[in-house]
C-alpha cells in the first residue's frame, strides 16, 4: 500500500513538474459549476442549448464566470504578464476580451455534447491590457471522470499574426517570384502551416496553391508518416528538418520522398529559416528540385553515393562547392560548361572574383561584393541573390546564386547553385520594351485609351484623352470619374455600361456614343470597352478605346438632312453614273415612274426613255457631260405600267471632290396633268368662242321660230281647216318646238350661271333620284346610293340639277342590253371642296371619243353611236355634257371622266367650297379653283 501511495505521489509530482515547467501556457479550470448550470437548464421542456445561446447571447458571459481557474503554470505568468498566480486564479473573465467571450459559445456546446478535445484561435488580454492572438486547445474530462478539471493550453501566435500582416504587403511580389521558379518553393509559418507555395509544389498533391494555405502538410493530404516520421519504417519525417530551420539552421535534404497523386516523388530540398526585418525567425522557406527521375535511377542502382553523384553531374544548374578561404573545391559538369572551363581542375583554380566582371551593375567591386555575399550566407545559413558572372571567354551573363552553408567534418563550406537567367533577363527586357511601346502608343495615339477600376474611376489614360478632357497631364485624371468631365446623363450611362461589363464579362464593341458636355457642344465617339483582368483572370475593372467620329457624324447629319430633303421632294430625283446606270432612286422617282429602288438600282436609263426619244436623250447627256446644265426641258418618259407621261427635266453634272464629272443628276416633274389642264383650258376657250357664235345664231333662229310658230298657230285657228292639213300643221309645230329646244340649249351655253347659293351635293342628289324611280324599277337597274354629308359648295341649284340629271340619264342609257345593270351615286369630301360622281356598268366610251365628249353636238347616242348598238336607238343632240362642263367650270369646278369600253364609266363632278361671308355667297371667290376660270 505504501508503495502504491509512493508511486502515485511520484506520478503527481511528475505531472506537477511537467505542468509547471512546460513552455506552453497551461491552465487548470474547474467546470463543475458550469455543468451544474447546464444540467439545470436542460430540465426545462424541449430545451435546446444552441437555440438558447442564439436567443440569449448574454448567457455566454454568465457561463464564463462559472468557470474557475484553479491553477496556471509559470509560462502562463510570463505570457499574461502576471506577478503571481493569484492574479489569474478565480472566475475565467480576466484574460478574455469581447471576441473571446463571443467565441466561447463553442466550448460551452462542446462541454454539453461531451466532446473531449477542441481547438480554436481566439484573442486574450494580459494583466496589463496587452492584447494577444492565441491558439486555445482544451481537454474536457467526462462528467464522471475521476479528475474533473479541464486542462487548457494556450499558444501565443501574436508574433505570427503580426508577421502575417507584415508579410501580406509583399505577398503578391513573393507569389510572382516563386510562381515563375522552375523548382518547388514553399513558405510556412512557425506553426508549419502553409503560407505560400508555387504550382510546382501544389501539383504534387493535385491542388491549387490557394487550396493549401493555412493548413499543415498532413491537412493538405501528405502522409503522416512522411511528415511526422515513422521509426518502425526508418522514416525520420521532414517536420524534424523544418523545426531545425525554425531554430535558425539551413537544412538540405536529399531524396526526400513525397506521396501525392497516387505516386511517390523525390525532391532535393533546401529548408532555411524565414526571418523578418529584425532577424527573427518567423517561418521556413523550402526550395525543392524534383529529382524523382534521378531517384528512380538510384533505386535501380541501389547506390546512394552514385545517386547523389548523378544528381550532381546531371544537374542543369551549375553546382559548386567552395571554401571562403580556399576558393572553389569542386564543380559539376554544368558549372564547367557554364563558365567555359576545360575541366574541373581548370574550374577549381578560379575564384568568385575571377569568374565575375570587375564591377557589378550597381558599381560595387565584384571582389568586395562576393565576400559580403559569402558572409551573409554563412551567417544566415543560406542567401539567394542576383549576380553578373563572366565566362572564360570574357562574356558576361546574369544569374541567380543560392549560397547554402554546409558543415563537413567541422569545416564550414558553401554550396553555390548558379542558374543562368539570361533568357529571363531577355524576357524582362522584352517586357520592358513592350511596356515602352505601350507607353509610346498611349502618348501618341490620337484615339482615347483609358483604364478604370471597379468603381469606374480612372486608373490611367493617354495624352489624347487627357487633352480632350481639358487636363494638362494624364495623371490628373487618376481617381476621377466621367462625372467630373461629362454631363450627368452621359456619365450615368457610361457607369451603367461599365458595371454591366464587370458583372457579366461581356465586352461592348464598336458602339457609337454621343458625349454630352456641360460647357461645350456634344461630341461623338466609336467606343469599345472590355474587362481589365489581373494575371489570375480576376476582374480589376475595365479598359476602353474611343475613336472620335464627331466630324463624321456631322457629315452624316448633313447628309441625312440632305437625303431627307431629297426623299421628301415630290419631284423624281435620279442619280446616273457615266455608264447610264441608275445609282440613286428617290421616293419621288418611285411615285412618278412606279418602279422601286430595288428594281432600278443598277438599271440602264433606257428603261424610262421612249425609243423614239433615245437620240434626244443622248444629245442632252452629252451636253451635261460637257458641263452644261439643262433646266425645265419638257419631254416624254415611260412609267412601269407603260403609260407615257410628260415631264419637265432638269439635268446637271455630279462631280467628285477633285472636280471630275462622275455622273449626272436628273430631277423630273410630272407635267402631264398640267398639260392636260392646259389642253382643257384651250378647249374651254374654244367652247366659249363657239358659245358666243352659237348664242348669236340662236337669237336669229329664235326670231325665225317665233314667226313660223305664229303662222302655224293662225292656221290652226281656222275652223274650216281640212283634216289632212291639221296633221301637217301638228307635225310642223312639233318640228318647230324641237328647233326651239335646240335653240334654248344653245343659249344655255352663253347665259349667265344664275343666282349663286350654298348647297350640298348629297342633298341635290337625293332630291333628283325620285324622278328616276319608275325607270329604274322598269329597267331593273340596281341603284347604289353612297352619299354622305359633304361641305357646302356654291352654284345655281337648277343648273346643277341639270348637270346631275344629265349624268344619271346618260348612265341609265348606257345600260341598255347590258348583262350587269348597276348605277352608283356617291358623294364625299375632296381637297378644298366636295365631289359627287355617277358610276355605271354600261357600254363605256371608246378611248378615241374621250377627248371630245364635252364638245357641243357630239354624243354617244343616236347617229353618233356605233351601228347596231342599243344606244343607236336613242336620240341625242350632244349638248348636255357640253352645257354641264361649261356650268361646272363657271363655278370653279371640273368634271373628270374614266371609262373602259364594255365595262362602264365614272363621271365625277368636283366643286369648290362655298365662300360664305355674313350668310352671303362671295361672287367669283371660287373662279380659279380646280384649274378653271370663270367663263
């Protein structure tokens, strides 16, 4: 019993000794009160600790106060700046800050869940108020354990955190350097967690470099045996070497086995301490050359010495051994070849100074600088630097030199690994040249080139852009946005475009933009904008190039205005090249000739010229090519429908900027209607003369008719007149009456137009149609009445009724023996007036008779009708249309006619609006409307 007690006492003392003298801060904490509190809470129905912590964050502070610190070791006193343990014993609230209290909920959950070991990174505060960054590892005993106190170890990582912050500043540069290296390079912190590595290293375990950061080698998938070691298998583990490097020793490891990607690879590693600016070791730098191929060869030979020799001999880099006092001791074939020596003996008689130019590029003598580099390597364990070497033939070349300290049999030596970086320097020079070319481009290109960050702030712009922004130097634009130079609307539009490019990655290519300015006229640019990315592909912002097209847009606008004027012109405007091919075809040309622009572009002008006028057209073309201008030349042209029209042509030459004639411009105006109107006016003038003659003749005939009619009435009054003579007298009376009617019609051509009044044509039509109801019914005519309300026109009601009655009668006469028997009377509004028309499905009028249907004593009935036609049975004097035309013309209107033989005719009466002033018709106000003058 005494022996067992003694053994327990010894174990207790051993534990106490380990606890007190451990270099790690250790805490012994009583959590029984906390467990009791949790057990009390769990008595509640459906109690959930996680939900309770979320709903009552203040409980974390309460729980911290329930943990009693019962003991701490000496390392804890030093870490937390305490004079004695009593300052730290008691409730666990003194050394934890707000961050720690917030994160303490994880430990509460672990205690409640029965988890035995947890680890977390937290923050603490010393007795004097100094803040610490720490790793907290807690061992939580089971609730029924014999020893119920929780053991907590705290590792100070404040220095590491500070180092990480300082190292972050140079992380990008360091990353670029190690990423471009052909060897595997990695950097670890004092906890041997990965801080940085290149792709060569990360690929060996099938990961990207970023995926390894913050993790130990085991967490990154390396075999624990290789990392920690396995004495049973004779594996030392590389963590031992890295711990040595943390103590300041540079360790070179040959044939280090690594397992990743389902295969074992071997590296020659140099592991050296990573120091801060003050010389303190903050981590480990490792440089590894993949020697898997060599190692596999060595495994086959099973000769370790030969394996090393193979690496040494076959290395692509120059490797040499040297003594600071005696110079070079050995050099591999690559070194001998690199420096141009005959053999290894020739190499070893050289010195570092003899294989270098007299001075380095910074002006320091090579002999002095080489001594300094060797001193630094001996002091630090290794030293990597750039150096300019000289071959035996006198040529210089740049190189990187890694000097690593070695100790063999108590003698300090240096191993130098020299890597020719001529190609790298050439690439850097090429890059510098490209950068110089880029700068020249930025300075001299007239287009605007600019780079922006994610907030659309200028990072850089070129001289042309700075000049147009009103800046003296491109650097003045840095940090500013478009809102500093352009109007609010334009700046907002540019911002939206650039943010869309950043969010989607899709560029904006060749987009015309109108730049609006607050203090000057708008400008136009052709813009392309794309994403600006870093070497990893991450989007940094945008860059763009804009080409000023303001002058072009001004010319386009002028051309558009000119084109609009040309396209809106009623005249037909045609551009013709020297080969008589049509190069331009306006809308007016489409309307006049009936051809579309697609049909006529490239077509010869002969399509429009009547064959009998080709010689005339050739003559006019020759005149224009000589430089003459032809204006208002009347000639004939052909429409698409074959109709021949009369046009007034203006022809002029088209010249190029040098003044040479390259084509001809033709402007044509349709004067067919004008010519027809002129012919109608001439006809009306002839009718007026004829009416004057007819009036004189009618007066004379009236005198004769009156005498003859008087004598016939005297004869009829005789009571003893024989019956045979009575019939003769009646026949004579009938003939005289017909002569009187003809004479009255002739007088109607010369009589004044009667009293003027305002009337509506549809009312006039409705009042006349009942007179024809019986005939329409008997002859089975289909009457279509399409008369809507029309504006008032002016004229004599009785005479206009005569006009409309004549048209209806003629329409009914044309239907004799026709299979389709329809008459349509319609009215409507016309430009500056109203119309009424009578359309029939009758016999129609031959085309050759259309020109004279309004002539006196011409008719399509009776003796004028075709022999044997139904209209030949009718009687017609040929005066109704002549009188109607004269009447309508007198009121400022006109009668239009369209007819197709055998299909029918349409007569349209167009009348001007009545000019009414104070309820009275204004005399002569409509005399010149619709192309007529008052008769």
